[in-house]
C-alpha cells in the first residue's frame, strides 16, 4: 500500500492506495550562505554536472532551509525543469523528500481538513515512512510512484508538466530521468472540486516542505528535507511540449514557448544568489525561509 498520514493540530488525515488502484500510469532574495560544500559529483547517466553551482541539502532537516516563492502563477498550466543528484536517507524514522511543491505555505489540510490545490515530485519512501525511495507524483492526497527504487548518487534531469483540460480534468506528468521519456509517471484527476480555489498562502517551495509549528506541513520532523543537490532550475508558467522541454534543457529561452512562458531561470543557483536570471520580463526572485543550504561547486 502507498500512503502517508498528515497531522495538523488534532486532525489526522491519512491516504492509502495500492498501485493497482491508482488511476495513474508509470511508464529575502538570495539569502546569505554561512558555509560552502566541498563536494564534487561525477557526471552520471540521465543528467550532468557540467554547470558550476548548485544547492546542497544534507537531508537531516536539522535547520530550517526552504527556498520559496509566494504568490506564484496559477497552479495550472505549468512546466518545471531541474537537475537533481539524490542521496539515499539511511537513518531516521521518516525518509520523506522535497524537491518541489506548488501548494500552501502552511498546513497541508487547509481545505476544511482536506488537502487541495497542490502537487509535487520527488523521492517517496515505499513502504512509508522509512522504506527505500521511489520517484513519485504527490497529488490528490496520494503518492503515485515509479515502482522501482531511485538510482541514488547520480544526476537526473527531470521535468514536471501540469495542465488543465477542463473545469474538472487536470493532467500531471513527471519525467524523472530525461532524455528517456519512457521513465514517466502520469496521473489524471477528474474532479470539479480539485484546485477550484487557491490555498491561503500559495507558494512554490524547494528543498524542504512548508513549515507547520516547527515540523513539515504534514507534521513530520525535519521538514521532509531533500538529501542531495538541486540545480538547473527552470520554471515556466505554461505548458511546454516534450520537444520544447528538451530544447530548453539544452539552451534556456531558445524556443518560442520557452520565451513566452519562462517565469524563473537559474541554472547555477548558489545559496548567496538564487535571483532570477531570465533575460526579460518581471524578475521572480525567491527567498529563504531559514538558513540557506550548502553550496555545491563542480570541481
């Protein structure tokens, strides 16, 4: 069974769904860095370490360290591109991760005790809460996974697409090891109440989940912190085709769709500089909640 329990105040909301039941397919701007990582990572299949810098989280969640954008573009339509180097969590009772979420910067179950208007994509422990991680789409109070353990300690180039077909139908795709487009998780929701209103504090977050009384928005210690490196961050307020995604990975802002929809761009983020590097339009600079993570440098 795939599931997670979210705790907020005296409310306990749990979700559980087997793979056979899921209607999915598996095919302050800039902050200030107080320390720098000396790690160096070799190039691996499915990604690369050709860039200069990245953001490196230790995975233990010892300090608050979340990158966030408040009041982002609407949750649909959107395309996200990033490069990640995940490391396995080998200690602790809760082995959740956060690459990114679009959701409420506060309690997870803000909609009358239920979750609504969010999505995310990252490793997820199977079985929860401390099993080996699998790539997942987190959506609709469920966790739809790849069916195989994450290949740790190598680079993955990834893209997440989400779009609205109608008032009731939304689509979600997570390509977790590009350029191989067969490595994909998809999930479609047919529910007119899904994402029919914004949460109290809409946000895009990376590296850690939103805070709720000193724990993650689901009530877990350590804020579901990512373990590894995130870089190559490209966010688009619109739906890009797969061809456009690959072209934008190779050369950001090189396609008509990419130029039209690019919302945030920083392929070499540093703890001291996560400012928006796109060439035109309104800059969308994020901020740090807490202390920035370590700086990864490609040596």
